[in-house]
């Protein structure tokens, strides 16, 4: 079980600590986003350290949008020196969608190359220039996957490339279209990929029919079937959260039956207090120590 913690738009560490305390005991690791939605926030590295201090296992997200290869490698080593042992390698939302659209992006290397860079640093003890590192960062490497993007046939090929580059675990886009996710997992199993990597499908509890419609129409790569939208719209507004939670729990139960699924990633965006309820109701407590 993993979840997420979004750092604040400010330097108040207590915001991170309060979110972390809500997740403590319910999940095994917590993703810390890296200037999510291209909005300036407290750094992922700093927020990870705040979570470490209260006994949580952080997963540092790192995007290639904002750093060149020198800064990426420097931050990886710096994070490891601070006790951070997990990294999720991402491209990052384009800056035109964020709060400072005039900012220059970097994209010196892509997320696939970042995965391979972390692997090389870990296994060969060398940076991208071939320089021997005195203490290589022994990071557990993660990557993202979207089973719902087109072309569908390329989704498993891209998954295989990320595994070949060095990914140890995969966290996916939110699963609402279960049939398409099952088909993706079937193809992954047929290629032997589920034996090489730990796949954690993402789930996000819905708060309203409006949220479901927005995700279906406005969020790139999201696949929310019309049946889910109608189900959310078919209950009174005061019961929408309960219905969204029920859908989330049904999804988790179904995901647990799919061969090759190793866990679940709960993305309760700015709704950390909901995570404990979901984990408990799903019968996934106590978490192993």
C-alpha cells in the first residue's frame, strides 16, 4: 500500500508533518510529489526528510522538466545521503499548465534515461560521465505507467522499456476502466513482465459526479467510463462521497484478484484523511512492519 503527500506552496514543514501523520500506519510508503501540476512547491527532497523524521518511508518523485543531467544526479546523491531510498522517475507536467507558464523547461534527458541513470549509479557506481562514485546511491527505482493511453498496443512495449531501463516498481494511472486494465495486465503477464517488476495500480476515491466528469474530460490520459459517471450522478449529493468510496473499495477488491498486481497506490489528492478509512475498510490492516 502506497499513497501520496503533496508538499505545500510555502516553507511550513508542519503541513507535511500533518499530512504524514494522517497516513502513518496505513501505508507502507508515501510518494512525495515534485512541483506537481508545474506549480512551485516545497522541494520533494525536503518534504521526504520531514516524513522520514516521523517514521514514514518516502518515495521521492523526480521530474526531468526542471533539471539538467548534472542537477538530477546531484539531487539523487544528495537525497540518498539524507536517508531517502526510493525514487519515482517522471517527465513532469508541462509548465504551460502551471502557475508560471513562461518558465523555461529543461528536459535534458527523458524519464526513461533518468531510470537508466539511477540504475547505472546504483549497480555500476558511476555517474553519467563514467566517474566512479565513492558511495553509490542504492535507490529502489520506480516509474509510472498509463494503461489507458493510446495507442493501446504500445502501452506494454513502453512498460517493457521501463523495466529494461531499470524500474523495480511501477505505479499506474487511476484505474476506473477495469476491463482495459485487465487486458493490459494480461498482455504484461504474457510478456513475462509481471515477474520482473512490482505493479501497483492507482486508485482515486471520487467525491462527486462533477469530479468524475472533470477527470474524464479534462485530465490527460484518464479513462473514466460513462457507467462510473452515471453511478456517481445517480445518488444524492450528500451520498456522493460514500458512493465514491464504495467504488474505490470495489476497485481495490477486484485489483487484488488480478495475477501480477503487487499492491495498490491510493491517490487521495489533498484528502489524506480518507486513506486510512479506505485501507481499513478494504481489510488491509495491520500493515506489515
